[in-house]
């Protein structure tokens, strides 16, 4: 016979059964009973500075481990702040569970202090949203939450926890640990795919989406190598395929190599594994005709509702990437002579495009800095970034060689780099972790540097400072040349601000200063920040701010 337990204790016991070792959050009075149950639980609660940062850490944890990242926040403002990370997890297909303290059950629907109906609030940015009103049902709800977050297309689950429910006792049996439910392709589907490959002359593979693993990546590389297939990675999924592999032909994302874009348009067979083919990967829905692509499209995806949603497929395979890659590796190879030369050319185009030979205005060459990092960082170094033009240099010139070394939001959210790096260093304390942020991007969640200090997580944070919201300024100059409005930023001295936090700080104003500054950061043994001041003219690798403006004025 089990003993009665308070709801908060039942919840934490369920989290432990499901394998939770870390939770990210900001404390609040609405879930004090959970915080108390965590006290001797063995679960490490990472105290964050803002709920959006905590939710982004949970997303990064989910990406790195394949397990749901756990985020705990209080009601109202805590939940609304956390919504930024929930949106990332949804669009990135990351397993995550957000636990929100809620008003007491006898106060519901009175617009009580900080009351929000979370079913309505999170309805379109989570796989499932629910409120647990009975402590006896906590094991049931948690069991469903973990299975929902990890199975099919992974994603976030939101559970509201009324404050009085968490202090009410119940006598209930715990549910067993969740087991992810895989979706495997049929043997007939794989043989059909093999037949299509055997008939193709210009095949192309694109990998992306959520639900991958290191084993799936290895299986996919073995399949590509056996069949000599050219492979591209969808937006910010570059670490799904070794960029030094002879079959890798480039990043199918923002700023795509025009030669790679032509290769995709002219393919006669596209095998897309795990990617939704959203706006960023499809270059604004321009690489593939809608609704019927001119290329034969074989789309592999774990959620049947996504198949044929935008593009009419030649063959739809409802399977997760792990199961598909395993089955693909087992297929008998086809003859690749028809596209061997084309694949070699595609590889050469990628190598040429990813060499940092273009020069930008000013004393800092971000291409050369990324090139130096590419040559000096270990293969398993984790690079994190948010959104902004600074990321163009990183995604173009760095070569990701190991699975889950690229942590970046496919949703394009700013502020992600710093919290992602904190989570990455928490999960992999022995690996090098580097976060990239623009000045605008950093200021959104730069306060999580304090979290890194508090929890002794010595990541290296790089802030590329050009004194403006660079991406928006770029679009502004293209559409309204010379009419600067709302995009200028007055910033602190980031390297000095980092020192005030207790971190190591460095300032780089010339390319040649970077290497020694980075080495000093590594030697410091504590969280460190490098502020790189770049010329505002250095807006993209191939066009300066003035060139973009002048081009718009000539139209």
C-alpha cells in the first residue's frame, strides 16, 4: 500500500521515474510545493534569470539529449516570458515539457492574480496543453506528456499546476518510465524508394527536422556513401551530416549557395528526410513548385499530417528519421555512376563557397575568425547562436563534423545563443561550448551569463557588436534606402559588463587579436565573453551596407 503524498511530491517522483536529471526555471510562489519536493530529489534545478532563457535552455537540453527538456515557471508573466522558448521548441520539433504554477482551483475564471487560461494561450504552439486539477492524476498526465513530447514529430507539452492541487494529498500508484514510440517505414516503401533511386539521374537528399540521433546520422551517412548521394542539410541542421564527408554539398538555408539552389531545382529526385521544407529551407517556397514540385519528391516525416500538407509527394513515407535511416542503411546500394561526377562537382562547390576568402569593410574579418575557429576547435565543440546577420558567417564558413554541435533555432528567434550555451555546458561539461550573439541578440538574454557564473559553466560567449539590429537594417536599406528608423543601438561595453558579472572579458577590434583573446578565455577556466566590434558596413559576406543601399536606390 502506498503512502499519501502531496501533489508536488507526486510530480517530482514522476519526473525522476521518467529519467529527469535537470530542470531549468525561475522560482515562483505558485509552485513552492514542487520546489520543496526538488530539495532532496537529486534533480538539479538550474536557477535562471528570466523565464524565456530558462525555456530556451530546456529546448537546448532537449536537442542535445533527445529527452524532454524540463522548464518550470510561475503563472502569468512567468508563463508569457517562457512562451518564446516554447515557440522555438514547437517549430524546431524539440521534446520539451513546460510546467506552470497556476492560480488555486477555487479562483479560476475570476481573472485572479496573474491568471491565464493556458490551453488558449499555448494552443497553437504546443503539441498538448492541459491543467492537472487532481493530484491523483499527476502520474497519468506526466506519462502522457513524456510520450507526446517524444513520439511522432517531437515538440513541447505544457502542463498547468494549480497551487492548491500541489499541496493536496493523494494515494496513487506511479506510472512506469516512458518509452519513445518509433514509426518505422515498411519494407515495401523502402523497396519502392530503392527503385526510384535506381531510375534517377540527378538525385538529391536533404536532411533536417527533429527526432534524430547520433546513430541515425551515422546510418544516413553510410546510406549516402554506399549510394554516392549528394546530401544537403536544412536550415540550421548542418550537424546532421559531417560537413567534411565527400557526399556533403551544403547548407539548404538562408543565403544558400546559388549553385546548390540550382542543383536542387534541377534534381529529378529529391529525398527529404525529417525536414518540413518550410520557408527558410525552401528559400521562401521558391525551390519547389507548389502544389506539385517538378522534382519527384520522396518525403519522409514522422507526422502523417505534415505529409502532402504543402507539397504533393511522389512518395510519402510516414517514419521517424531514426527508423528510416536504419532501414535505408540496410538497402542494397544502387549504381551511382550516373550522378557521380555531379556529386563531386557539388562537393567542390560547397568547399569553394565555405572558404572565407571574401573581404568585408573594417579591421575585423569575421570570415577569417570563423576560419580560425574551424581549424582550432575540437570536432565535438558545440556552437550556439540566435538570429542575426552575424550568423551568416558562422553557418557559411564553419564546418560541423559531429552530431549536435550546432544549436540554433530554426524558428529564427533572437536571444537563443547565450541560454543554449549554458544548457550545453551543463549537459556536456567536458566539451568546448561557444555562443555567438549579435549585440541586439545578446541583450535579449545576456543576463543568463549570471546563470553560467552561478552554476560554474565556463562557456565562451562571443558578441558581434555593430551597434544596430543588423538584419532589420539590411531589409530596411533594401526596401526604404537611407531612411533609418528604429534599428540603431547604443550598447554597453560588453566585455566590461561581463567582468562585472564575474566572467572573463576580452575586447577585439582587429582580426589578429581574436586568437589570443580566445586562448585567454579558455585559460581563464570560467565563463568568458569576447566582444568583437565590427564595422557597421560589414553587413553580409558578399555586400556592404552601402552596397545594399546603393543597389536599392538604383532600382
